[in-house]
């Protein structure tokens, strides 16, 4: 049975794809208009730089959204790219080349600094990230965190897992920051599992030039940012440092006397080492 709206649509459009194109255009235009209004308002009201964050599908959309965000007053742009390697017909190389192409095209189309936020589902992460860092982007954000699935055993259904991250999830970020810091030609920002001032300092020490927080702000409100910043300042004072740059990457693998310790993956000697 056809409802009234789809009948009306049938009268307006000859084919399904015509209708689909129109809806796509309409939704996109509306989304863009309200997003640019948000950027302009934020620029107007906030006394700090405003980063726009966009997620798109086609090359053209990435370029359009980037240019429009810049025109609306954004001081910087984060590309939130996530292609989950779920399609068996797409190779790792296919997926990686999409990231490279988008990063190259967008950085050429705007003059504001561009950061790229990625997930960690890449087979040759170090090599890929090093290549990405040379595309013109100013920073890589490690890592995006997806919606997490869970299983409801009673209803035998896929459900939503934890919306918010836990502090334990930061361990993977620490691993990769420490391995990649000093080897890539752009800044690194830490994201996922940063819930405390201690975590902020740890991420800076292993190589983050900036940290991002989302879950903890949803959970505790924006005042948590003041606590995080206070903790970092106090920690720096107590340890005799004058600025964040003095500790950035101090514990990264590239400068370590024991670089292999950073690649340790096995638990085998855990108990003997602990004694
Ligand atoms: C409720 C919620 C909404 C989010 N929305 C976006 C989004 O619109 N764009 C984006 O790039 N990331 C989004 N994220 C991901 C966060 O930016 C961040 O990468 C992720 O939550 C990991 O950081 P965290 O551990 O501090 O939460 C969202 C996260 C949460 C919890």
C-alpha cells in the first residue's frame, strides 16, 4: 500500500532515483545551512578558535563542505573519515587510497588548517599514517571511536553498547601515539578514553600535541575542561616544567633507549618482570 506522501512523490518525480536525488539534495542543503549557522554563531560568541568537523561520502561533498565551513568562519577543519573495512570486495589498498585522495583534495581546496580523524582498522597503520601525514594535513587525530554493538541475550538482538568511552580505552591511543610520534610529518591529537587530567598528561608525554575529549564532557558537563586544564598546569608546576611543549613526546619510542619495549605485545614475562 502507498501512503499519501509517497503518492505525492510519485506525481512529482518520474523515477525513484530522481526522487532520491532530490531528497539527498534537500537534506544536504538543510544540513549545510544549519551547520554554517552554527559555525558563524560559535565564531561570534566564543573567544577561542572554532574547528568545524565534517563527515561526507563523495569527493565533491568533502570539498564543498570544507569550502563552506571555511566561508562560514571556521578557523580549522577536522575531517571525520570512517570507512569500516567491512566490504570483502574492498582491499586495504582501495580504502587507504580513498583517505589519501580526500586528504589531498581537501587540503588543496581550503586555506585553513585541516586535521584528519581516523579509526585504527588499518593493516599497516604506521606506514599508512606516515603517508597520510604528508598529504598536506596539519594533524591526525588518533582515534575515532565508533558506535559499539552489543548483543541482547534475552531478545537475541544486536543492541547499542556503551555510548561513552571508558578510561581503559585510552591504552590503545597511548600505544600508537608513542610509536608514531616523531615519525610523522604532522601534529598528533589524542582522542578516546581521556577522562582525567592524569590521562591528558600521559597522552602529552607519549606524543600528543593536543587532546580531545567527548564522553567526559557529555557525562560531567563543560566544567570538567577547567579541571583537566588545572590538573595539567599543577602537574607541570610540580614537576618543574614551564610549558606543555617541554613534555610533548618526552616518552615517545623514537627517543627511547629501549625502543623495543614499545612494541611488546605478549604477556609472557609479565609475572617475572613484575617482581
Ligand atoms: C554522544 C557522542 C556523539 C559524537 N558525535 C560525533 C560527531 O558528530 N562527529 C565526530 O567526529 N565524532 C563524534 N563523536 C566521537 C567523539 O568525537 C570521539 O572521537 C569519541 O567519542 C572518543 O572520544 P571520548 O573517549 O573522549 O569520548 C561522538 C561521541 C559521542 C560519545
